[in-house]
C-alpha cells in the first residue's frame, strides 16, 4: 500500500503544479481540467471552472503526489491541513529545495543542523503548503 498527499488549491493548481515540477525536476505531470472530464448532468460545466484542474499527479522521487482545484462553492481550507516532509541524505539538495520552496513563502525554522538531522528546516511556500526538509 502507498499513501500520498492530495493537495487542493483555490484556483491556482496549475501554477502550483508547474512550480513543483521545476523545483523537483520531475517529468511532465498528468493534468486533467474540469473541461476535459466526461459530461455529468449533476455537475454542469461553466466557463469559470472548465480550465480549473480536476486532477493532476506527479512522481516526486518515487512518491505520487496528487493535486486539484476546488470548484467554486465547495469548502477550501488553505495550507494548515497538510504538511509534506522531504527526507534525503544529500544536504546540498536539501539546501536547494529549501531555497526554492521558500521564495515567496514564509520560513518557520531556518535550515540548520539539529540533533536528528544534518540539515532541517520548515517553511510554508507561496501557495500555503507546509514543508519540512530533513537531511538524514
């Protein structure tokens, strides 16, 4: 069994997915918009949602991460419902990822050596997603 995060966005999912693609140097993510979904009479397609992301997924270093926009009218809670942790043995890569993800975001704990990690830090990126970086 694999368990991975599913992250919702309030209309800027495509921007976030493409940002993470660049940060983590992944292959092209799989993206489906609401407009590409089969027609469903109980979910009428309007112009304001057809270009929103219904589902996107990408493999980040062997981990499947899934994303979507929340259609207008559905509840959305920004950021505090999920935190992702990246654990690597490469301190330089941790530093690179931390630097890129922190641009436009908020650093909660500067990247530093701790008793459990050669380099650990936490931040919330510009999309409101919490990240922890830890070098083993």
